């Protein structure tokens, strides 16, 4: 069973549902700006997690599709606003929303996706009590994403960040949306609160592993595969866990926070981070988070969906970019 | 029965509920930025409408308080993001949020209020079906507010705006939140969908009247009362209904879109807009919207709350600023 094919099979339905639930209506340019990044692709991993969990607990794709769309819209809303805040001008290989519609347009496009996500989630056909629980999960998650982004920006102004601060940031900025996707899939599928919480933990743990592995990829993946300059996190002075661990060992790569570096300087930085063990440390920690996450799937009956959720967890730390 | 006293009596509870439901927690600066404008005051008119409607249909303040807070937070979220987009640096007599925490901080502060509003609304103790209806109302309203702000920004780039375009913009940008407040109060209070819709119409109509009267105030209120330069809408080149009506009559004040004007030039602009009848036209139209809105209150039983809702409608077109 090929993971990519199985995700694709479901993302086709997600894309069709996006077309139906977020049509380009009036004012046309606002909706074009809102749809632009959504339509630029992305792996639709979060909707896939939500749908697979729902299927695993005995529900079906069709009945949770609006919820899967809601989670994907929240993801895209955060990317649009983050790109304004971080002054990132390229996203998914295309100009960021604010580069085309200006900052004001991008703020509004994000806000529109935000409210549409809640509007669409409230339209799921299911027991009101379950939908309300999902609303609570999604709104809390959005608050935590804001907190995570705030921490991330705050870290940029600091000389030192601890490992636990880093994990809190990653948990909030990245992993809670995976966690929410899994929990919402479980709740809508009629799982008990306990099962839903175990699946929340699955999403949270693999989300943390995902982000840690992202930091590793930044060090070891050639630019032609990664789509951005290797070592760019280092040059930007980001306190990734690799940097935090290396600093703790008294190792500071010369290119840290320098804004740019020659390939040779980057090689040297990677060499010293490898030698002091920091890259391996983070890689292994990512693997242990993934394994912990996979163990949470014990609450699910064996079957193809559980198998795919295990594969998604492994994918987090086996992907090339 | 003094309207201001009655609103104040309720806003004390709203403020206490804000303190409880949106505490300054970690990351502290994010929550300070989120609370800053909320704490700077404002008349709490929207919560008052929500609470009075709920009381009028037989519910009580306490049980709808979180919903009243949610509506106030949405209002403040829109102000924070609008001020970034419109580059307005002063709000409620204090520096705007983005002047203190930067644009990135203000984007996040707004986003946080947005998700908190939904989180808090999902916490209302009431029948799940009713709460879901309210969620649907609030999320749709937020989408419309985005559409209204987009239209408002779009109008600034245009030479001509029609009266119906103006009314659509005002309806979405300003009045739907009054409408939502009234409808949510009714729904949570257990009113029928029909009654809730009539009250939605009350809010919508008085909201439109409110904004039209705002445009009149900009022309006729001295700076020391209004808190901003008289005629500033004109100087900024805003297509208010007064301007739209005057343009239709072939009248174009010299200071329109000029960015600044002497008091004498402003007097002259007001004189010609008065003479051609445009100020009176808008004033009378505002009054007719208010009267139409008041008529919608016929669905309510007579009593002190209905009386206060009628007074709020009148206040929209009798206030000095």
C-alpha cells in the first residue's frame, strides 16, 4: 500500500470540497487571494490524518470532509500571516500572498480563511455535541498557534533559548494542528474522549518529530532538493534544537546569524555540528518522538488506516524535504 | 431610566468576564498586546445589545456573558487589523497596537482575539444546538467583516462608488456585528429563529444608521468633541454617502482627497455639502434606517429591555461623537 497514493486518493476529495466550500465569490480579489496559497498545493497531510483517523474509528471520508477542509484552511491562514510577519517572500515556490496583494490584502485573506474554517466546521453533519467539541479543539489550537509564532519571533531577539522552550514553541507552532486534526477525526468518528485524546497525542508527538527533522534537513539536504539554501536556518540565526544543543556544548558555528555563507562555510558549520553530535542528537530525538507517537495508535483496531497512520509517522522522518 | 447607566451596569460584568476569560497568561507580551485595546475602553455597545436582547426574550445576563465577551473581542480584533491596514496610528486616544508591538505583534494580537472569541463562545452553557447556531452566526459575520473591509480599501482606489455599493460595504464592515450580537442574544435566550432573525435585522439596520451618522458627525462636529480633525473623511478622499450623493449632484468639495485643509477650507466644503442637500440627505436616511430598525423590535414583549434597545437605536443618531 503506497502512502503517497493513499494520501492522494483522499486529497482529491479534499480539493473538490475546498472548491465547493470556499468558492471564488464577491469580492472576487479577496477570494482569489484567500484561495491562492491553498491552490498552490501542499501535501494535505493534516486533512489526511483527520480523514484516516475518522476512517480508523469507523466513520467515512465523506462525513468528515468539511472538517478536513477547515484544518487545511487554518494551516494556510497561519502560513499567510507568518509570511507577512517573517518577511518571507516565497512560499511553495511562488511569490507569497503579500507579494501579490500587499500586506493589507494578505492580512484580510488570512482572516477570511480563519473565519471560513470555523464556518465550514460548524456545517459538518454530525451530533451537535461532537461538533462543539471539535470547535473547542480548533479554536484552542488556533490560540496555541498564535502563542507558538509569538515565541518563535521572541526567540529571534534572544541570545539563549533552552531545549524545553524550543519544544514548547514547536509544539504550539507546528504540532498542535496535527494533534487537532487527529482528535477532530476521532471525535467526529464517534470515538470516546479517551481514544480521541490518545490520537491527539499521536498528532502532537509526530508533529514535534516532524519539526525537529525539518531542522536536520536544513543541514543535510542539498539546495536542489530542499528548495532553499542549505543551512539557511543557521544563517538566519534561528535557535533550532541543533543550535541549542551545540551552544550547550560550547560549539558555535561561524555562520550563525551572519545572514549568508559560502557553500564552503556551510560545509564547515555542518561538519562541526556533526562532530559535536548535535545533528545526531536531534535526529535521534525526532525518531523517539515519532516512535512515541506511533505507540499512541495502539488504541486503534488493526487495519489499513492504522497502517497508513503509522506510515505517515515514519514519513515525517524519512522524507527528503 | 438612563441609557448610559443601564449600559454601564452591564459593561461592568462584561469587563469582569473579559478579565476571567482572557487572562494575561504566557507569553505575557502577546496577551498584553491582545488586551491593550480591549482595556482601553470603548462603549461596549455590542455586548449591551446582546445582553439586552437575551434579557428581553427571558434569559439573563449571567448565562450569555461569555457570548457578549466573544462579540466584543471580535470587534477589537477587527479594529487592531484595520488599523494596520489603514495605517491609523491612534485609536481610542492611545497609540494603536501596531505602534507599540509592531505590525507582526499586532497581527498576532488580533489573531489571538479572533480564536479566543470562538473558544469563549463554545464555552457558553446552553443547548449545544443553540451554541452551534451562534458559532455559525459569528463565523459568517467575521467573513462578512473581512469582505466589508476589502470593499472599503477597494473604494479608496476608485473614482466612483455607488450608493448601493456604499451600503453593502457599511452593512458588512460595521452593521453585521450589531446584527450578530442581537441574533446571538436571541438564540441563546431561547427565542425562535424568526424572532432571532427580526432582531438580527434590528442590529443590521441600526448599524447602517450608526455608520451613516458617523459620516455626518465627521462634517459637523468640532475637533474638541470628535477627537479627530473635522472633515478628515473628506480630506482622506473617503467615498462616504455624503460624497457619493454630492458627486451625483455634480458637487465636488475642493478638499476631497487633498490630505489636509485649513479650517476655512473645511467650512467651505461643509457649506457646499449643506447647500446641495447631501448632509441632510444622509442624516435623514440614517434616521429612516434607525426607525426601520426600531420597528423590528415589535417581536419583543414590552418591558424595560425593549425600551433600552429602542434608546440604543436613537442614541446611534443623537450622539455627539
